[in-house]
C-alpha cells in the first residue's frame, strides 16, 4: 500500500505506543504550562521592562528556530526516540537554570539555550505521522494537540497557586522546580515506554542540509503556503501570549493567579476541541477550510478583546479565540504530512516549527514595542490584522492540495 495514499480507510485504534506518547506529552506540557503564564511576572521580579519581558519569550523561539529543523532531520535519520530523550532532558536543565537566574539577561540567555535543546515538537509530530494512516492524521494530530491542551489545563492553574509574587524572585522557584520534575518524569516515560517508530537511515545516504529542505518546501505548492500561514498566525498568537499578562494587569489589575486561570481556560477549550472536533471537521470539510475558519475566529476575538472593559468577557472571548486556534495546528500538521514523502516528514514538520519559531521571535518583540509605545491594546489589534492574510493563504493551500491529489489520482 502506498503510505501517502489518501483513499478512505477503516479507522485504526490507537496503539499502546501512541497512548504512552500522548501521556508523556501531557506530562511535559503540564511542566511547560506551569512556567509560561508566570514568565511576565517572573521577569518583572527581575526588574525587567515590557520589551525585555517579551525578549525573554523570543529568546526561546530563536533557539527553537534552529533546533526544530535540526532535530526533525536527525529523527528522520537516527529515529524519534533518542531525539525525544535528549530534548525532554534539556527541558529539565532549562527550568532548573532559570530558577537560579540572577538577572533578566541571564534569564534571556538560559531561555535561548533551552530553546536550542528542547525543540522537539516536529519529532513528536513525525512519530504520530509514522504510525498513522494519512486520512486519520488530522484527527491524531488533534489528539496530540489535546494532550498539549490538557497540560495547559493543569499547568497554569497549579503554577498560579504555587507562585508567590510577594516573595519577589524567590517566589517563582517552586513552580519552576515543579516544571523540572514533571519534565524529568516525561523523559523517564520516553525511556521506558515509547518504542521507536522508524528504522535508522543508511549511514552512507547523503545528509540533507537545512537549505535543501527549505528549497524542497518552497517548491511544494502546499507546504510553501502552509509555512506562510504558520508564520503569520503564530506571530499574532505569540504577540498576544507574551503580552497577555501585562495587558490583563493594565486593564483589570490581574496577577499570576488570575492569568493562570485564564490559561487554564485556554487548555480546557483546546483539549476538548482537538480531541473531539478537529479530526471530524477536517474529514468533513477538509483541513484547509477548517484552518481558514479557525484563523478568522481567532482574529475576530483578538479584535473584540480591545472593545470591552468587562472582566468576565476576557475568559469568554479567550475561549472562542482558542477554539479557532485549536483548529489550526492539527490541520497544518496534517496538510504538511500528507504532502511530504514518508522519509521527509520530520524535516518538513521541522521547517513548519521553525516558521512558528521565527514568528515567536518577531511577534513578541514587535508586541512589546507596540505595548510600550502605543498602549496595551496595540498587540491585539496587530494580531487581528495578521489573521486576514493567514485565512487567504490557508484557502490557497487547500486549492493546491486538491490539485495535487487530483494529479496523483490521474497518474
């Protein structure tokens, strides 16, 4: 059977390896969710202005930009499991080092090196694609996203409760230590329970360089468009994410606990959407249409957040926005994996994560400058505007994918 064939197939049950991998991802993301909502307040405890707060977010993404394609290509060659081992342990070291950061610049450097070591999302997506029939990939990627979302249900809530802002810098060590412990548990889970999904590549085979993969992606009419969607929409999301705590503090006098609860809402909606709806909607309407709808809804809610002054509207609009955002990543990953050769999926998914990392570099920096120069609503307004071209490119990618499928069927 052609592994890239997209003919309808009987739905296959989740294997034990995937179930364990989803559990490991969830555990790791609980640790990640513990830390991320607290970072703006952690940076403020180091007397950092808004632009340095967002620079700390961007530093991690600079590391991921280079790491994701590297780890993705390496996992195509040596297998997924050893890459997952290295990257999950890198998370452990990153959280512990951050807990002892003496100043904001040290924190920024630590986040940079943590991003270099921990860029493993494309490897995880590659594992899922390895063991999933093409027609089911959007659904399985959605379950992967649900594991991420579930981590964000638990992580931010626990992180907000563990943090003690009144204790200053020391008040953030306990949640960072907890994040490190959870990442260590995830690494042990990979070691003991996740089986390798790929055979090692022939050592004599020529190695693909980063630019070779980039040229291949640019030549593919589907992947090239989807990479642009990823960059555009992730810049919008990262700008919002990195300034959300500061925005909520400025508008509603909220602190780490309230912001952590909002990120908990993000996790609940994301987990439910990706576990129960994304795959079904993608099979019925196609990944590209679902992606375009998600972009539009996410952009609309960003705009509406700037038009009210009511605290209870924040979780409501955030929930609808995350519903749209939760439709995006599984659809993007499925489109890329269905348009890539089996032995290049890790590399192409790595390039997609690199595009997202480039957006996470630029998005927070621009958002921080806009926040400081034009007010707390400016990053949200820019994010809403960016989703418009993302919608258009998503629909163009869908047309290119349909033409590709028709050409393949006629061959």
